[in-house]
C-alpha cells in the first residue's frame, strides 16, 4: 500500500493504462503541463482534476486525497489486520506489522493511530505475560489518547494499567488508576452497567487487600444499586466477596445468608467448581459455629459433586468429612473416607495429599488408644514429608512422634524431640 502524492497517482494511473503524456493531455492541456503535474510542480484546478479523473477512470475524491488522508486510511486498515492477528494468537506477525504502522504514523503525525498501535502492543505483551512491557505501552498509548480526548480508550488504558498493578501487588497504585478510570467513565455516556460493576468490583478488591473493609463494602453496595440484573458470574463473585468479608468479621449468620444466595445462582448455572468452592466455604462457616453435622453435610455435597474429578475440591471435601467423623468419634467412617482419600492421592500422585490421608489414620488410632499402630502411620508420614519442602510440618511430626513414644521409650521420645527442635532452630522459629 503505497502512499502517493497527486502527481504520483496520476503518473501511476497513466502508466497502468499505457497512455502517453500527449494522450492524457488531449486537447485540454499540453503534455508538458501533464509532466509538471506528475512531478508535483504545478497547481491543478478542480476543473482539470475532473477532466483527469474522467480520462483515468477514477473518482475525483481519489485524486484529491492527500498523503495524510491516505496514510490514515491505510493505517486504519492495517490496525484492523493487526487486531485479527492478535485474536488468532499470531503475536509475532501482529507486532511486526504494528511497528511498520508506527513508522507511517510517525512520518505523517497520526497521533490517534500511534496511540492505538501502542495500545495493541500493550495487549500483545499482556498475552506474553510481560506486565512491565505491557504497562509501558499502555502508558505511551494513554498520552496520545489524552491528546486526542479519546475518553473510551483513556478509560481502557487506566483499567489495563490498574489490573497490572493489582496483579503485581501494588494495590494503592492500582486503586489510583481505577479512580482515574472511574472519573473518565463518569464523563462517558454508556448504557453498559456491567462496565461500572466490573470497575466497582475491582476497586472493592483493592480496598479489601488494603484492609479497608468499610470502603470495600461501600463499592459492593454501589454494584447492588445499579439498575440492571447481574450476570450470574458477577453476582456470585460479589456475593461471595461480601460473604467472606462478613466471615472474617465473625458475622457467621450474615455470611451464611450471602453464601446461600450465591448457591442458588450457581446451582442454576451448574458450575461445579464454583459450587464446590461455595459448599466448602459454607461448611467451614458451620464448622466454626460448632455445627459439625452441617459441616459434614456440605462436605458430602462437594464429594458427591466432584468425586469423578479427583481435584483439590474433592480432596478438601474428603478431609473435612474425615475430620467430622473423628470429632464425633465415628472412627470406622473416618477410616473409610481416609482410605478413599489415600487412594485418590496415590492416583493423582500427590505426595502431600498422601501424607495428609496417612496422618488421619495416625490420628484415628491415636484417639482409639492404639499407640503402636498410630506410630507406624506417623513414621510413614515422616518418610513422605522428608522428601517435600515442608520443614515446619516435619518438625511438628517429630514432636508429635516424641509425644507418642513418651509412654513407650524415653530414649526414642528424647531423640524425636531433639530432631523437631533442631528443625525449628534451623528455621529460626525457636
């Protein structure tokens, strides 16, 4: 796509039609005048342009297009092509083309498209997980969008930069950028309330990470005040967010109500992972309230939901079930589910989960007063944890083993205590 002057366009079209200067000039002007026009050495009247457009079979608008106008059209199309490359995951091709577009933008001072190019480069580096470079390009794009008063793209730049700062743990800087985005959004006429909800939820999360629960809940309430139905995902996210905040404040009943609302929405959506996550959290609330029966009930719901998946949710549900049965002295049921947990851990090759399952066997036999069998299982636990990067856990296991040996062998009791204490000293815990 060449960017041509008026003279260059006329010469190119004449050559394509195999016309001589004299043939193009006709009876209207001289061949010399056409030559001057083709070298951009002569002013051309509108009437003459009409004549030339007819002879060359093009529109007069094409001839009137300046280099700047052509460069804008060309870069507009190339930017669209680059966006397609990005959507297809062809990032190298997109980046190569964008840098070529930038050269045109710099030559013809196309500030708006220069901003768009930098914005696209930011997206490319986001996809490459290079947040530093991504933010560099978003901030370059922002300068040009502000210069052109492109509020929609100014908003997008602030949001992207804020997301990057949030993921990197710079919550105050993220909050500042979200606040800038909020100011811009208030200046934009939009009929998309989801945009506000997304922004407010992110501001709320910033405040939660900064331990400002009052402001976090304020923005959660703002979301609720928007006169539009939530999408199920957003509503669940907000309900769970508020429920967790109330839970951290010890408001168990209020927290349970919000989790229950979230459950009703999720059950309609049949989202197993989210449903499992909420069931586990609701069960935890009941457990902290001392309702072991409800803890068991919700843990069993998760197990029934996820037992074919053998994932972390299933394992957590099994461990909750085992603890519930141990707490209620139902050791046979506790052993039954410990066996299921051990089999699942071996199947998924999770050594840490294998240790946890064996540790429950150890606890069961300890509570039953069968100390020697409990020791056997605890020694298996120590063998596994010794191969993992879990030194503090290992130290606690040796201390527990020493306690079990206290009525059996004083030498072994002392040996285990010494091993545990040595580990804690190395970790500078004591």
